[in-house]
């Protein structure tokens, strides 16, 4: 049974969703462009709901370059010295059409309608948007850009085909005096910033960061980088620089969670399955993800059980075993929940996974506690394997 929830079970970035976005397949194309557009829109909404009266936030063409590897199945790799990369495509939408045929048709009341056949060119390029804050004086229309917020795409990070173009545009923006905030929520591609260790290669590497470059006093000497790990809330009180001494406290965690829920991104995620390219996470973060998956399973099981009056009606498989501590029933329910029932006390074991390990070791079942990837099995995986092994041994 697929386990879905519209609420984000993670604090901060949802590892399942962002792994899905970074690892498209032929049958499941990338969803990053949709996530990107949605999140930038919500950032702009938050800004306009909270900015002082003389400021306004608008969507604007990003500093980033959209390239073919933005939709590839592999994350950008770090190019070797002297390796040539293809020229980036411009980050602007181009829809070129030609009229090849047209004719007049008559509709109701004999009103003429010209019907035109349009043959679109195959070339189609995609706009990447950013959020730009303008200082507006005396009812002027354009205003002066003071701060830009960029949500980075993989193709503009280290090794991506848009990296050089983004670096150049980024430097020009900073030299112009526009403060810059860069959101990097894609862990599989290395940061373009110096002194950021590629994740997960090093104890000081982290999957996510928010970099703030304050340009109000001229070309800056430093930037502030806010580091975040898996299941860690995004910063909620970053002071976004505006003009002069003005600033705005921004809650990145609240806006991200809003994007996740209002965009219904949870319907694409099956929390019974590991995130795509699970090995791209550090060993510690893999264990965090597995704990979250276990928690979701237990919560869903509690909900499923509460809707039925008798647990016995849900049992689809059970095996009785005898251990040094008594007799037990290893039970599998229709919901795929695994429980270990202590016959002597008439109660379920408090820690199912610990009891499963005890059964494996005492009865010498030879069931591996780890997956083929080297990560620990979640409770229902381990329980399913234990039941199969017990049945095979004639229990």
C-alpha cells in the first residue's frame, strides 16, 4: 500500500521529493522546473505580504542559464581540465511559429472566424525565474533593484553547462550593488561557491545551504552561508538586506513548507520506497531518512488500526516461535505492518525491530539486517524477511 501524505514529514527539505526531482527517468520526467517556479512564486508572495510600503517584489529573469542537462537523468559532473562543454542556451522562453495555412469558417449567425494552422518550431526554451526586490520612490514604475533571491538549479552549479554563465551573471549583479541570496536545495551537485565541501565527501559537507551576500556597503568582503542537513528546519529569521539600513526578517522554513503542501507534492511520494539515488546521501543522513520512513509507517498503521475494531481481522500471516524469554507470534497485517505478540503476557512488544533482531539471533535465521545498499532495513522489510525465513524452516 502506497503511503502518502500532503504534509511534509521532514523538517526543512523533503529528501524524497528533491531526490525525485534530481533523478528523472524516461517515464517520469523532471519535476524540478515546476517546484522551482512554484517556490519562487511563494517567496514573492511572502515578500509582498511583509515588505515595507516602499518596496515591492517581482518575478524576473534569473541569473541562471537553462541548459539541456537541466533535464538529464544524471546530475552535473565536475569537468576535467581542458574539457569542453557545450554553450548554454539563453534563459528565456522562445516560441517561434509560422503560419502555413489559413481559411475562413462560419460559426453561429454566420460570423466569420479565421482558422490558422500553426506549425511550432521544435526549439523551445524555458524561463528560469528569480525573486527581485525593488525600492520604489514617488510612484515610479520600475524602481531600483536592491536584492535578488535565486533558487539554484543543478545545471548552474559546479560541473553544469550553465556554470560559467551563472558565475559571470552573479558577479555582475554583485558589482551592481544588488544583494544576493542563493538557495541551494539540490544535494547531488556541488556548490559553485568556494570553501563548500561537495556533499557527502567530508565530515564538514552538508546537503543544503542558503548563502547571503550583502552588497549595501559596496563590493562585499565576505558572504554568510547558512548550512542545513537532512531533517533540519530551514532558517526562520534571516535578515534580508534591503536599501540603506532597511531589512526584512524572512522565514524560509515556513515558505518551503507552504510550497510543499499547497503544491500537493506529497502525492508524488511513496514513503515505503527509498529516495531515488539513496546512496547520494551520507550514511548518517540515510539513517535519518530511514527513521522518518519508519515513523510514517507507524503513524499510518495506527490510523489504519483505529478504523477497525479487531486487529485479528487484519492479520494476513503469522508464525509462532519460542525464545528464551517466552512464546511469540510474528504477525503481518493487511496494511503490511509487522508486530511481535508476546503470548505469555498477551501484549505486543514495545520495540518490534528489537524483537525481530532477537528472533534472528536466537533462532539463527541468517536474515541480513542490512539492504544490498548497506543501509538498515526498515521494520516491515525486516519483519517480512523474518516471516518468510521462519516459514521456510517449517515453523
